[in-house]
C-alpha cells in the first residue's frame, strides 16, 4: 500500500517516524509525498502541550474530510498513547490508534485498516526499545539516534513519563551499530536522543562513555545530544564534551524557571544556585560552548517575583537561544491538581517579556560573531534563499551563505558578515576548515 506520514513534535518523534517508515517499507509498503496519493495516512503526534494536542486533533479532522472514504487514517505517538480509544470518538473513522510502545504492530494495523478493520493498541511495555527494527536503508547528512526511551523524573508539569513510560536505555553496542550503519549511508552528523541522556546507563557504560564510542565511528564528523537534565549533568560528561573533538560545543540544558520556589513545585531536583554552578562549569571547561534552554512561565503559584527571578537568570547565563512557553495544564500530571492561578493575559505578557529578553541576548551574542570564520556543515539549499546554502555551526547556529559551487555535505569555513537573532549570514572561505 501507499503511505503518507506527517510528524509533529520533538526530535524523538522525528526519529520514531524514521523507524516506522523502515518497518513499513520492510513489509512491502511504499511512501508517497502527498496525502491525496495515499491508501493510508499516518499522523505521528505530540501531546507535550495542550496547544500541540489541539493542533493535531484539528489536523486529523481536516485530513479525514480531505481523504473521505478513499484512504485509511491512523494516529501514532504521544496523543495516541494518552487518549487511546477516546480518539475514535474525537475523530470519526480512524483506522488505527497505536501508542509509543506498540509500533511493532503497525504493519498488521495498516493491513487491517486497508480492510476496514480498526486497531487500538496502547499497552505500555517497559522493555520496548525497538532494537528489533529493520536496519536503516537510507540516511541524510544529519541523523537522529535514540539512546533511551521514557523518563523517570516526573517533573510535575510533564506528560512525557505518562505517554512514553519509564526510562530504559538501549544497549551501547546497538547504538554504535546504528551510528555505523548511518555513517556508511552518508550521515556526517548524529544527534543522540533521550528524554534525559545524562542518566543513560548500559552496564558500565554511562553517557560520557557512550559519547566516546560514538565519536570513534568513521565518517562521523559531528556528534550532538539532547536533552540534558541539570540534576544529572556530571563532570565526566562535561569532560567528554570538552576533550572529544567530534562532540559539538553545544549543551541544551533546560532550566524551566529561575525561581527556587517554582523549581521545587516543578519537581526539578536542583536549585537556581546549582544551575548557575553547572553553567559556569560548562563555560570554564568547554571554551565557546553554546548553552540553550527551555523556559516555562505562568506555572501555578508563580508570582511576579518568581518571574523576575527567571528574567534575571536569563541575563546572568546569557543563553544562545531558548524554547519559551506559557504553562498549560496536562491531565494526569501532578501539577494538574494545582490551581492554575496565573491569569491567561498575565501568562501571555510574561511570555512576551521572556521572548523579548532572550531575543535581545541572542542578537547581542550573534553580533559578536561578525567577522569570525566559523566551521559550518553545509546541509543544502536554504528554503528561503534557494540560491544560497544552509548549514549549522558546531554550536548549532543557523548559517546561510552563497557558495562558489555545490558544497552540500562539506565542512567549510564561513566568515560571518551579518547576524540576527535567528540566522547568521556569511561567505565561504576557500581552504578554511
């Protein structure tokens, strides 16, 4: 059958979509670029925030109307895991609802949907790490590799442990084999993924040791990882980032709030002071490191003083960028039992202030790079400026530059000529690394 798939949400969802595609292709199915051409449409979903979930439900209803009775429509991922059979009532005529631990049933579910038989499978399997999936048959220049699934932190606002289950690490040998396979297929950069990569453990192999092993894979020029939890960031990991040339100088370290009171209510497991100590350690041990973060405003009980503590932390750490959100209640989390007492207009105002502050800081940091020659991995034509090439620095900053020829897939030096909060512009320097 011909299959079309859309993906919403985080990098882990992107990885899962690649895994699903490999499973279904090995079962004889093919993928098409448009839903109108498909026999089966799959939507891989995100439920980390209420707005993301509403967006997915809206898209599902639109697709159901677009497809009519000509194609089956199925839902996988976090919304499927959280809502299960309720989705069948929200969106009429779904062919299957398959949760995050049940992707192995998809070949059968797709076939049954084509025959008009619905499947609901959302059982939580604490041992499912998908190491039995087919080996990758294709690779892009930059690829994701999952090293762990699930999470044991149970931050009070977070739905992830409830939809992805408890934390379990993949065997280190399996991770390395997957990276080796992707490198043979042309990948030059890999990002190791986990809800909390810092707590990775396979026998004697912790995450720092895993980075060492992955960094030795031939043809892999860059290694990244996400996401790090501050409470589990060790000196061994900082040392690995510092001394392994393949590991990029970029650490995404979500802080969520600058207020100790709010951090306790969020069950984050660290204090403002400890977070600042970690940021200082990274700056000291990893020259030129880019620190990025996540911030939530309007958490239950957050006062103006708490919010000001978050703004002051942004000013003190000076993150290179941040993902910034206003709090929304997630049913099933501990915070859902708290009074959502910050008025929505106040949440919006606080979010706007955080965005404005971080945009200024990012612009100031990027302006300092004008005139510098930075190593950039050129990925291909820029979507907005197809006549130019797009790439990223080792610190993860987006760069657009004209090139004398097609240098896609190459590591080149780019002299930065212009900077904004979002993009660096420059020119390729021939012969530079």
